[in-house]
C-alpha cells in the first residue's frame, strides 16, 4: 500500500450530516486496527464539518481494540463554532460500542509571538538505513507470513537513527530515539491531508520509546502493549513528502504504563511542526 492508496483508504463515506463510515484497508492484515488509522479518519471526519480553519490540537483515547474486518462509524459532535476557534468531538463506533474518541480544536489563521526549541543533532536521512531493510535482515529466518508482511508496500518511509529494535532478542537501550520519516509517494496540494498523514504516522514508533529500557518487545512471550491515549499539537503547516525528524523520549514508566513525548522537526529548515504525547500499556502478563 503506497501513500496514494492509503489516502484513498482513509477517505470516509458520508451517511448523514454528522455521520461518516470508514474502512480498514484489506492490506492491513492485523489482529486489531492500527491506532494511527483511527486517529487520521477521526480527524478527517472532524474536517468534514469545519470550514476555513486548521486543526491546532487533538486529544484522543483508545477505548477498545478495533476490528479490521468491521466498518467504523464516526459520529461528529459540533461542540462549538466561535469567532476564532472551532471545537469538534468525534466518537468511533463498531458493533454499537465506542472503540475510540477524539476532541479536536481548529483555529482561524492568526499571527503572533513565535519561538521554538532547536532541532536536535542527528545523522542525515541518507546516512541512516531504511527500517524495512533492517527488519528484513533481522527477520531473515522468520516464518513466510512474517516475511510477506515485511515485503508489502509501506506508505510511510521510516529510518531509525540507531537501528530498529531487534524484536527477537532485544537488549536494553536508552528511553529515547530519533526516527526520520516521510510519506513515500505524493500526498498532493491539500494541506489538511498532509496533517492527517502526519497524524497517521505519529503513532508508529512513539509507544516503543518507553519499552526500550526494559529489554522486551511485542514478540516477548507474555508482554502486552497498546496505546491508551494520544495527543498532538500542530504548530506549523508542513509538506510531509519531505523528511522530518521525529525526536522521541520517555520520561517515565510506572503502573503498567509508559509515557512518551515526541517532537517533529522539518529537516529542510529545522522548524518544529508538531509535538505529541502518548501513554501506553506495557505489562508482563503472569502465566496461568
């Protein structure tokens, strides 16, 4: 699935004025829906009810695992249309039950005071190996179905600065990581869609940051992980077909949860275009 196919798969069918239906791509052969997909589709549903304003922040909760074989119904609540800000709430439903909800705020274009943190040092993208190639090497002896999963087209190109985690025999690492990422094929001129695809990609590696110090991975027997919530702030418009540095760190893990922060910098000029925060489940289940 390339980026253009992803865009088509994310698009929603309008059922009613504030009601939309979305689907999970058949290529996504997962046990549960990828969190970034439902974030992106919920943001698209909200945008369908907003005119001439841009999302500056979103906050969401993952309530139940989504079923990839079942359509998702998105219900938009038009909470407020103010002079400068518009607020929307989106509830994603499958089989009559909420699986996810999102609150998003949109703002009319405005100028004001500006400052930002500097982009951290990192090797250039062309000096870092593509994550897909690293995974193919690490999983050279994996079962055929795992190999087929790796060989499918990827809509987001990712390059982890210190190399992808060896999920089979992970060793402890610092609770921080840097990932270069961008859309693999053209998104087009719609600035909202660049924002939506960035939101889709923002969930791809953030949770793993809090897992790194503990020498476990999703393949470790008994280990359980899942995104619990996700927040995102959009500071500047950007072209997500260009390289961006996703600088991630995990200040804390406790109570079976890991907390993660992420900062997205545009490679061409070092501008901080977005920030993310996420808490995720990370527990070792006791054997029965």
